C-alpha cells in the first residue's frame, strides 16, 4: 500500500516531543549513572567514618552490642552530634547525654545515651590493652582480648561460671553465685535467642561482648536482669550500638531542692526512696541489691512522678538463697589480668568491700547520710521546711522528729534493729503527708480510696 503523506506540523511536533523526552531522561539518569560508576561522595564516607568511631563500632567486639544500631542509622534516635557530625561539639569528655527515640517517626520520647565509660577512660583502657602485649601504638583490641586465658575459659564453656568473672571490678561480680550468673545469661538481650542459661547459642563474638561489658560497666546488665516491667525501680533498657547504650530518660532530683513549693514532692520522693531501698533488700527473687556508694544523680523522676534508679553501675548483688563463698578483702593495684581493671583508666584498680562486710542496713545508712537530709531539711540542716498544711501539731512533729530519725539512720555505729526502727518511724511520719492529685499518676486515683497508696 502506498504510504500516506505526513503532515509537516505533525512531524515537527513528534520531533519536539522526542527531544524533550531525551532531555528528561538525561537529567534523571545522569546522577544515578555517576553514582553507580564511581564511589560514594567523600562527605558521606567521612560522616560514616566519624559515626563509627564515635559509637566505638571500630573497636567491636570489645563493645556492648549492636541491637540498636539500625535505629541510629535510620535516624530514629537523634541527638545533637549525630545530626551534624561535622560540627565540633563538646562531647569528647561526656559519658552521657540526652536524645530522643521514635518507633513510628510520629511520636518521640526522651532517652539517655551513655558510653560504658567516659571517652577518656575508654582511650586509657585501649592503650593498656595494647601495652599488655608490648604494643606502644594502636593495635587490634579484639585480637588481644581473644587470646587471654579468661576469654579462652569462657569460650570453652557453655555456662558463665564464677571463676570466669572472679576479680572483675563491678560490684555485681564481687561475690556472684551460679544462680546470679545464670540470670545474667538468661536476660542478656544482645543475642538473638534469649532465655537459656546455657550459652550454646552464643558465638565467640557474643561471648567477648558479654565479658567486656561485665568487666567495664554493669549498667546495661542490671537493667536487663531486673527490668522495670517486672516491678524493679530501673528504667527501660533500649539497646546498644558499639560502646554506646540507650535507656529511658528521667528528670534529675536536684531540680526539687531549695524550693518550698516543691517540699510536698520532696516528701513523696523521700518516701519512695526509702520504699525502693527496702524493696531492693527484700524481694521474691532472694537477691539483696545494695548501694556501694550513693549520689543524687543515681536517681531520677519519670513523668508520672515515680522515682527510678537511673545509674545502676554501683549496685551490688548478694544471693540470699545460695549465699557466697568467703572472699578476700578489697585490693588495689593492677589485679590479675587485663580484664580486671578495664574502664578504670590509669588509676589504681578499685574493688568494692567484701560481701561479708555488707550490713542489712548499709543502703539505708547511705541514703540517710547523703540524700534524705537534702530533701527533708533546710540548707542549714537544722529544721525541716515548713509544710503548707493545716495543723500546727503535725508541722511541729515533723520539725522535731525528722532530724532525730535521720540522725539514728545515718549513724553506722547503731545496731541494725535500731536503724530499721528509725526508718520505719520516718516512713510512718512521711506517708500521710504525700500528695494525692492527678499530677502523681503512678498512685492516683488509687490514693483517694486506699490508704496503702
């Protein structure tokens, strides 16, 4: 058939359309072709390298774990440095700092991001690991730790045994029973299969991470062993990435000091602290958790006004069911192997006192010495702050009895029964003064109908 003659205008339109489409294809595909043919842009590689070094991923498996790395890489955890790693921010010596976490990119909740120890102590420990094998400069930290007798003993065992952790500095391991170590393994959330006391499903990498964490800082392990979802006064553990760990945030207690308007809340906080401390020593699991030291930044307040122990790095644990073998007195010095003093830098290695020296009232005495006077007494320490309540008799009783009861409780020369009696009287005095309003949602509205709240 003879071809039909084309309209010149139609031919021009077709040519114009082809040119436009060709230009669009060039614009759209050019960046993709460049990226596929070459390497990623230098700024991206630099940022990724900075992030890995900041998190300590370049030192793994001498680290905590990687369970929350995915959220960091997806920007589901945000903090100042992470959003702009090229900027110089004063984080070099900070061990912990605030951030925000999301699960759905819509709602964010505050969290704490913290290294196992300060960057300075981490650097000092890394240098000591390298110097232990005669290296003056950087070395493969993981390779050095893998050949130590302690790790080889752990790697050949399916159980975390007491002799493997003997001599490590954290107070959790001062006199560990097998039952306590089984709980460490069973609750260890940095492995895929959680719940077994045997470590058959642990790889060499998992065992090294566990041993490194046990040696440097017990904080993530305590939060996993005694979770808040089971009634323990510890914040929720979110996970780790490299040497960084993440848990739920809270408000510091020091914001309550010095204001008469906050005295009612300080009364409630003091009562909660006494209640928490008693619960640590008497619980259904048969473990005695006790303070080896006490500072105000160990505690924090949640939005519902509950008090939590935010720093569990100095909590000791004694098994009341299996007991503990006799242990030698606390010693200073370098100790046994390279694991013995990790996280303590160049300072002399310090271990907490023997478990046999821990009194049932040790935690209460520390609490009455270091923290309760700041909550219940004025700055001069003579009289309690005046309560905004009706009844001069109750106000007078508070002013008269609180200093006396705190004096008995804080005196280590007093017998245990007298200290416990003073604590009981102090709690009886504080209990009816606690506020009951919608601000205290952890106990409201139950407190309106039940005096036990």
